[in-house]
């Protein structure tokens, strides 16, 4: 049976309220950390746990924390990134709505570890009703002495509030988030300086994803070593996966990072297989920005090994034959789905969400959207496919923030694995409007780039 | 809907109290951080963000009007033109498209006789397609005010349009949780 560390109590009646949460062991980690541990000891446990950022990048959390500058007399801040906007991802919303006190508990322990006395949860504006759930939970935490001055008589002070965005994917990028929290447009900053040195109001700042901060609670309760026992290799602990697309059981699942992709898609514990008895065509395992995998690379790696739901295994083969765990936004496509249409849809998203600061992204995303639109609607030319390849290569790595990369990767992967489907759109413009190409045939991996 | 600006702009005492609570979440001198929240409050109160509304917000926060304009025009949730009382914001991205978002949009367009981005003549509904709202497992979906309507069908769209037509208040605050669909 899979161990659950974050969602184990999620179905307990009334767990969103303080009393039930507390009765079920809530806020134990705050008692333990504040009364028996030093801040550095908490950081040490997080390092031992091997916890990696759950927002998408997978950077080791303990290491990120250890980079935080601590100049004398300058306040530091912990910001929680609840700007969940990566298409395919809805796990943080689920966690915050179902068990809001877990995030607040994690914020208290993490803020203590970092020596922050004023922390913020930045939540996307569309989740306004979740903001209200969090505000209610924060008020309960204040009323019960877990926030405010001199928490548990230990002399540690912490103020926590939640503040909204207003509709901008880019604010999930940490420096854009900081800009937005300062009441500005969400334009990412040039790094360095990194937020760990100059972040919110030019003060040392750590930005962590909702799920990352929640995971600190079981790490403090049970110890980093216990946490690290779950999973495989550098993919330790559990991960929330948001499963959507053509599957029987969409939803949020907490998995131990050791199960196979095959089990995740086909077992009744998780996705329950492809809907309507269709065949699997493709999968985007980590949110819209990660490379799409054709059916023959979803459950097996190019070397023929079972692919696992881990950072390493999903990335096995690099971008040539692999993808990324990303944010855990797991989108499954059946044989009726059109890859060109899907790529156009994603590219329209990135064009819409580009902040406009860097020309490769601002111009390139719109250009790709137009080219993909004409391919999808039967007006494409064969050279458009190479043109797309060329544009995405000129975006990747040439922008201030990773939105450019996020826009380039899905286009590159779609052409790499589904070039025949793009060609079919050019050759059969009428047919492509009426029906779909079907499964991509198995092919060698070298044909990818032109 | 016919109004093209606001002549009388001021918050009630209750809203001013809320604004001050929000400002109080930030350190002295960092009141600009309250801007995004205060614009949400202003939009809920006045329907949309006209220049007089934005200027009022600038005065409340002791910042320059341009600092408000540039934020109001950057974020997709803000309306700098008049909109209907109920905005039907249909997610069109990835998983929602797979599950039939385009059909839902077309259905609403036909039913209300408006296109994406337009408002009905009676000023009640505005239809808007939006990017991913984080409901991919419960697609297709739309947001009206703060409420998420998920697993949409044509019948469900009929129902909710009927309900909003009778009681066109989607932009209210303090709504209770509405998601109970996910399995864990």
C-alpha cells in the first residue's frame, strides 16, 4: 500500500478546520521544531530528506535554503508559490482547499528554519475562493497561538498572510512572483542577484512551491532519513500528481516515487486506464512545458527499461527520448487526439502568457502560434515544419526567464516525435480537418532534427 | 453596460476597512504590495476598472496613477472596459480542449448570441475564453466570479445560465468551497 505523507488525512471529515486538523496530529512539527530544534537543525533534516522543489524545476530544497544570505539586521522572507498555472497541474489547489492547515504548518516550520518573521503565500487570483479558505485557516492559527508574537513561548515571532495575483502564468517564475508581490507587473528579473540575496523588497528571500513547503511537515515529524527511505535514488519521498486528459479517473494522486508509469496510467488505484477503451497515443508527464512522449516511450525508456514516476526515469534519454517530471501535471492523450492541434493550443497559451520583456519569447511565441494555426487549419507548407524547429531553437536559452524554454520544448518535442503527423497536415489538408492521424508509427530516433 | 466611465468613486467604510487590513499585511512604506488585492476589490465593487477607479486606488495607496494603470493592463483578470454582470470565463487550454471546451464555447455563443469577448445586450453576460484555470482533471470548466463550474455539459450550461439570469451576482465575495470532485 502506498504511503501518503501529505494527503493521508485528506478525507477525514472536517480536516479543513483547525480542531479536526489539530486532533489528527496537526502542528506537531511546529512544537517539535520550535521547542527541540535549532533552525539549522531543521535545514539539516530537509537536506537529509533529499526533498526537491515540487513546482517543476526539482532543485534540492535544503540546498536552496542554505543559499539564503543572512546579513545582520536585514529581514528575510519566505514566499510560498501558490501561483499554480502550468496547464495540466491542479495539485496545489487540491491540497490548499482540502487541508489548508498543512500548508500553514509547513510555512511556520520553514519560516523558523530560515529565520523569517514575515512570510507570504502568493496565490493565483483565479483561486480567490482558495485564498478565502487559507485566510480562514490563518486566522484560526493566530487564534490558537501558532502565529504572531512569541509562538509557544519560544520567543519566535511570525506573521503570515496570503496575497493574490490577478491572472498571469509568468508570476509562477520566482522573480516575477516577487515583482507581483511588490505590486508591479510580473516581469521576471535578471539574475543575479538571486532572490536568496536580493528578493522581496531587495531582502534575502526564499520562494518555494506549496507542495514543497507541505512536505517539510512530515520531514520534521519523522526525520529526513525516514523521508529519504521512500522513493528511488535522488527522487525521494512522495509526489502529488495531477492526472488529466483521456483517462478513466482524473484527479490528484499522491504517489511514492517508485511506481512505474504503466502502473500509474493503467492501475485502478490511479488513472484507471485510457477512457472508452482507446489506445494510448502520447503523454505529457509534467505539465504543458515538458516534452511530449509518444506512446512507445511512455511506459518504457528507449533502452527498453520500465519507465518510473521519478525525476530521473522520466528524464531518461534526455530530450531525445525522455521528458521531465516537472510539476506533476500528467496529461494523457488517446488515439483520437491531434498532436498539431495540441501543440498549437499550448503555443497559444505561451504567446498569451509571455510578459513581453524579451523579444525571442514575445515575438517567437506569436510567430509559432501563427505557423501552427495555419498547419492545423490546412494552409501549412512543408517548410513550415522546419521553420517551427528553427524558431523554437532561437527562443530556447535566449530569454531572461524559463518561459521561453517552456514555450520551445513542447514544439520541439512534437516535431521530434510526430513529424509525420505535421507532414500529413500539409499533404492532406482536407483530411486533417475531418479526422485525426491516429497513432504515430514506431520509428527510429534519429529522424528528429532536420 | 452603457456607462463608459465612473463619476462617483469611493469605497464604503466597510471596504476601506478591508483595504486597510490588506495594507497592514505589509511593512510600513510597502503599501504598494496591496495594489493587486485592492484592484480586485475595486473591480468587484465597480464592475470594471475605469480611469477614475484606478486614480482612486492610486490615491488610496499613495502611488502614482501610472503605477496602477500598468498593473491593471498587465493582468488578465482585470477589465479596463465595461463587462457584463456575470463573466463566463471558459478555460480553453490543453486538457480542457481535449474534453470539449471548444464545443462548450460554441454552445454558449449560440445560446447567448454573442462571440468570445462580447457582452449580451441586456448587460448580464460576458463570454471570455481564458487560459488554464487549474481544473484540468474536472474539464471542461468555466469560472463565473469566484465560482468554478466543472464537468460542464450543455445541460449544466443551460442550468447555470438560467440561474445567473435570475440572480446575476457572480462577483460576490466570500464564497464557500465548491470542489468535491477529486479523488485522492
